[in-house]
């Protein structure tokens, strides 16, 4: 974890929780699982349990030590709303984000039922963005759960995009990220699926960010869509920049 993340839509990662379990089709080729097992083999202490859900109390103060404002992806190696993460630990993470308000935080989950359950207890400051992953039309219901949380910025991660999502209701959605699956066993993405989402974002005035085509060699496939790079994001304070 730390500054200079390679994820295109953030700057840093912070992992007070590591490990997860598969919940839907998008989890099949989980990059975090592969990375966690590799880090365990390398002797990294935070990954002594491999990909079993593990809370790391000693990491809670890390964002407080980062003086330069950062765009921070919270739990890139887990899901904050996994059932094995205690409620009190979720509240502790939100407490840190409340204290270190110099940063913008991005949280993603597939576990929308627990998100909805805990949302009234959470401090949704403007610097805390909440998103859900929707990999296929079977999981569009996650968007409705997100819509009714208290988050000020709500976003969608349509990655790995595994099918045509059809019509999307983007009311109260502030940002949409789209990307193809990458790494071993990567499943294909079709340009028509991506264009459909882009056109709906343009029509509904929602910032659209195309992360990658993915595949086994994602660098070679790049991230250009119809001759341009799509890096639109919600408007940020001038102290934040992903350039």
C-alpha cells in the first residue's frame, strides 16, 4: 500500500483490511487474490493469512501521515463491507478519513446490503466517495443500493465489464468507470458494450472514465476508445490532480 498507485483513477492505496471471498462473476479472476498470495510467499507480514479477511489495526493512522493531499483508494485488496469486517473497524476507518480530510477517499464494494445497513451510522463527509462494482446486467440492482446511501459522491466501477448492461439509470450517480478484465484467463470485452455506457453517460451528463481494454497484455491493448482517452472525473478541488 502507499503512494503512486498504478491504478489509473486514483493516486494511492490504503489497505486497513486485506483478503476477501468471491461473491459474483466478476470475482472469478480476482487480481487482489493473486497479489495477496504472491505477497504471502514473499513474507509480507500483512499477508501472512494469504487472502483470508484480516484487519490491520496498525495501519489505521497511515493517511494521517501523508501531508500531501492524495486521491486514496481504500481497501484495494479487500471489500470494506465484507461480513468478516467488524462494524467497529469500519467505523474506525471512517474516523481516520474524517480526521485526515486533506485526502479524497474512494471506496468500492459488491456487498451492497451491508453498505445499506451501515450507511446511517457512517460519517459521509464530502471527501469520502462511495462506489459499487457492476460487472454485468445481473447486478444492476447494486446501483439502487448505492443511490440511497448518504455518500456525497457516488460512483460505479463497471469492471471487469462482462456483458452489455443495457439501459442504465444514472440518477444521483456522479462518476462511471469502465474497464475490461486483465491478467491470466481474462474474459473479453466488446466495444459496443463500452460505447453504450459512454453514450448514456454523455446523455445524462455523468463523467465517464475508460480505464482499459484489458486482456492478457493490457499495456499493449491500451485504453483508447474511438481515438481518444476518456479520463473524466467529478470536479475536484484544485489541490487534487491525477495528471
